[in-house]
C-alpha cells in the first residue's frame, strides 16, 4: 500500500512537470490561426531574423569547436598551475546572468574602451553588428561545448592514449586518431547544446548588438520586439520556428546517442 | 637490447614511489617485476616506457640513453593492464596502428599483421571490434599490437589480471612460447608469484620503491633475503630467533616473536651467519611443517634427535584444492602449514604437535646455503666450519 502511494505521488509530480512544459507550448500553438502563421512565415522580417540566427549560431558552433576543443583537451589531459581557475572561468558564463555578460562585452568592445578603439582603428566594429552577436553568443554558449568535450576526454582510458604513444604516435597524431574519434559523442552533445544555447540567446545579444531589424535582429530578439510592439502573431511565428529548431536538435541528438549505444 | 635503470627516483606529492632504483636487465631476458600494489612496479615500467618522467636517474635501452626521449622514440612495445585496445578500431586496424606510423606499404602492413594474427591465433577475429572479443582474445590482440612493430623491448603491465584461470593458463603458455621464439627483452609486471615463477628468467621483488631482491624464481623462493620477500613468496612463517648454544652441526635458538607468551627453544641446522645472542630472522616454508596428533611428549621439550616439536592449536583451515592451508596458534604466535588433503586428519581447534626438521628453518640472508653444493655462497664469507648438505 505504501509503495502504491509512493508511486502515485511520484507520478503526480511527474504529471505537474509535464504540464509545466506542455501547457505553454500548447498555448503558443493555439494562440493564432494557421493562415496567419503561414502569412508571418513569409514575412521578410521573420525570414531575416531566422537567417541572422542561423548564420550567427552556426558561426558560434564553428568558433566553439576551434576554441573549445583545445581548452577541453588542456583541462582534461594536462596538469598545470591555474587549472582550477581556468575550469572555474569556463563555468562562469553559465552562471553569469546574460545581461551582465552583455554589459561586460558592451563596455569592452564599445567605442569608449581602449580595446574597442583599437579594434575600430583596424576597421573592426563589433557593437551593433552580426560580429557582436557572434561574440555575445559565443561568450554564453562555449562552456557547454568545453564541458561536454572535457568530460568525454576524461572518460577515455589513459592507457589507450599511452598505448598510442608507445606504438610510436606523436601527441598530435594520438589526438587526431584516438582522442577525437573516442570523444565524438561528447563533442556532438557539446555542439547541440552550444547551438541550442546560441539560438536561444537574448540578453547578451540584445545588449551588444541591439535590436536593429534586418541587421542584428535574431529570432529571440524578434520575438521580444514583436511581442512588445503588439505584433503577437509575428512573435508567435518566430517562437514556433525556434521551438521546432530546438525540438529537432534534441531529437536528432537523442536518436544519434541511441543508435550509437546499440 | 638490455635495459639499465640508474638511480631512478620518483615522488608524488612528497611520497616516494621509487627510491634510487638500480636495475640491469639482460638482453633477451624475461624479467619479472614482482610486488604488492603500490610497490612501484607500474611506475618502473612507465619510466622505462617514457610515460612518466623520473625526478632523477637515467634509463638506457641497449647503449642508447633514452632518458630524455618521448615514448614514441624509445622503440618499445607495451601491453597494458586491461589491454587498452583502441575501441573504435577493428582488430586488424589495432594491430596495424603502429605500422601505419612507420610509413610502410599497405601490402607490407597486411603481411605483417596477418603474420602476427596467425601467431597469436586470432586471424578469424580480424574484422571484429574489441567489444566483440573475449578477454583472452583481447589479450592476444594487445600482444600482437605490441610485437608487430618489432620493439627492442617488450613491457607488460599485469596483462593477465582480467583473465579467468583457464584462459590465463593458455595465454601464459602462448606468451612464453612467443617470447622465447623472438627473444625480445621483456619486463613483466605482476603481483602473482605463480606467474613470476612461470615466466621469469629473473625476478625483482619491489617493496616501497626499492628492489628487495633480484634472483631466479627458485632462488627467490628458496632463499628469500628479507621478511617482505619471504612473506610475498608465501613463506609466512618468520621466526625471530636468538642463538643460545652452538654445537658442531646445529645450534639451539630461542624463538622470540612478538605476541609469543614465552620464548620457545628449537634446534636449527648451523649456518655461518649465526652468532650467539645475535637476533636473526628464520623462515620455514609451510610445506616443511608436519602436524602430528597430540601425544605424551611434554610441551616444548626439544627431542635429542629428529624433528622439532612445538605444541599448538589449529585455528583455521583453508581449502586450496589439493592442499589445505592450516593456521596454528602457538602461545600467541601463528604458524602456517601446507598439508596435502589426503594426509590431513585433524579438526579445527584440535591441539597438535607442529613438527619440522632442524634444517627446515632457514636464515633470511638471501644466500644460497640451501642450494646444491656448487651454488653455495655463504661459506665464502664465514669463519664457521663447512656444513653438510644444502
């Protein structure tokens, strides 16, 4: 009897959780008509925000791979002074409110800072540009790739790496032929998480790049702007697209993991 | 190629794992590093391989000083604990991995891999992945992968650990045959004295980062030099004795082990190292002990001739197949006997006579006074009269 009550309580709690996720999504789907949605999907503003989001988030994924994998390797494989500090720095953007991150980037890259001026001298203007969006998204989303890849590297048996070295492989060849293939699931997870986080980024992006339609207006910024200006159906259209992206990303990831687990 | 380790020391967080380790391994020798976990065996192997950089000391492979070379330049083959196969590569690709780095033709790679696949009897499994292999098959792949690059030395770190006893026996036979056939200098790490006895041309016993004894497996068992080595090779009966009377061929000693309620007198064959009142450790191999039923012989009386007899009580009996390992409590001191099952007719907690010949106890000096006459060494540095027999 006690077991039954416990199971019932757990099921009820799980039910509350499901409602918490499903109900808002359901509300989003039923808030407007299909014809209105179809019309919004064809609007230049919506298409522009989708393109900007895809362009910047894919650039973020690429940069995350270039920067994140070496950092993950360093943290997983090497012992050095300041390792804990670096590890904490990797976690910092996750725990930092995105608005704070955006403000920090705005101050650093803005025209009033020395760094911003230096960049301007070389014709690089990051504020209110797509490059600024990429920097902001990279700042908040790269930790996901680093952490996931680091965990994957750490899970590899050290003797497998040593075996490669004793067979005559250099550290780079071992990295290329042993570590990367064995860590690929962790890297894929990192890519998905980073991409999803970059797509959903709002706070830091809007601080650094502003909300300029057709220039720096990402999907999340478009949702906010349209909702605030009473264009609810446009806002819903972009939100639904974002939802479909996120859901598809997660689904693809989970299917990949299942296939690999077999 | 032989291997020379000179003054190797290595510490982790202030804890010394290797302390001024010196070791010479001859060309073509099968050398076993034997010891308990944490004794420094794997660290020694990793230092030879270049996977760990020692705090001080040098490593030579043949005449080459490899101390500053990275593992990929040392020309070694390494068989790791739990095999460490590349899980994402097939058996063929695992074995071919080292060859591909040597930039030889695909045809030559195939020829060499096939040769070793056949050599370790896993040719049929060449397209499988490590997860599809049994423990014994993985072991063979690991061995073939290490040998195919034709290393100057082969290093093996407890490779039989994960194998069941039947597979282990087969793989041990195969490994010994292969090693003898190709004659590569091999360093084999194990904590299993049976493996050491099976393989080793010579065995080094490592204790707390130092070599306690280097000897042949037989020498190690017969002439342990320290209490650690004696206990490690299964000679658990260590008697701390003080000689009190020296006769022509034998001496009377008092056993003064810790925990013993009162000293016990026994007769021991005379060895040159004995001096009156100078304490020394003796060991008695458990199979040299005979148990006899309690009779009317008074307690602890030393018979004039024949066996020593000490009164004790059986407190534990452990079954090891054909033999039983029996623990006897003697006035607070424990002694151990290995008795063939068919000769054992005692019960637990039965009082018995623990009997052993005067030549059963042997000094822990590592000198070969029990070996055949040609091998005796302790006579050379002694003023005592020669002994009869070994």
